[in-house]
C-alpha cells in the first residue's frame, strides 16, 4: 500500500484450497536519497526504487532444508495522493524486463457490476479531466473492491482450518486486527 511517507508491505503466502499465511508485515520508510530521508512516493520517482529489493526478496522455508521461497509477485496500489499514479506508472516503465512480470499495479473498481479482477491498459492522454499519466502501455489490475472484501470477510469468519482459512502468526499485535476489521459497509452498499 502506498501512504504519504511510506510503503506498507504485507507478504502473504498462498497454498491449496485458498489457504493463506501472513508471512511478514513492515513499512518501508526511508528513501535511497540519503540517510534518514523519508520516502515520498507522490513526489520522488527515485523513491520507488526501494521496491526493487522487495521484488527480489526471498524467505527461508520452515522445513529445515535451507531452501528459500522468493516473492512471486508484488501487487502495488497506484492511487492516493496526487502524483502517486504518475510515479507508479513511471516505476513500472523503468523496471528491467526480467522484473516486470513480477510487479503489478492495482486499482480498486467501485462499480458493483464490475468483474472481480480485470486487466486493462488505461490511456488517459486524450482526456481533459486527467493529467495523462496513462499512455496505454502499463497493465493495471482493476479489482472489484466490494466483492473482494466480501470474499475476504467470509474467509476471516472461518474459525477452523479448511478452504479459505487465514493463518496469522503469533507476533501480530492488536493494531493489525483493528486495521483488518476497520471498514464497515455503508448505507450505499460500499
């Protein structure tokens, strides 16, 4: 997730029958522009470079084998403050060809009738109401936010292991669960 002064990273492992494990959760707060300089994803193209290490990251397997599992894909929100969309698309364009398949931009689609997930290549160059960051050359995953959150909510209601079960590590504090359950459906259905 892209915030004003940080990237919020959550590593999730997926297994059979929609099981998922929260593997890691942390913030990337500091830029490569200097010591103790906060990232500003809306203002600095170079601050997006901190995500390269995330795309290349791996984690040790918990089976004693010494093997590691690399991050399969990074999905990054491209909305938020003015400037974030432009910087996110620019970062994708600058990625080496070997990393592009493992980095995806994502945007919430509020229409209730929208597909659950749809890949599009937005092009806003000819729209007077847009700044033209989209040139039709960057794939973006549009996700039906309400349907996706409904699916996750149903899976979170499951108390026993089985299809869709969410496994959470013991090191998570209450702040995580408060954040996870903060949203409520409004009278408009959103």
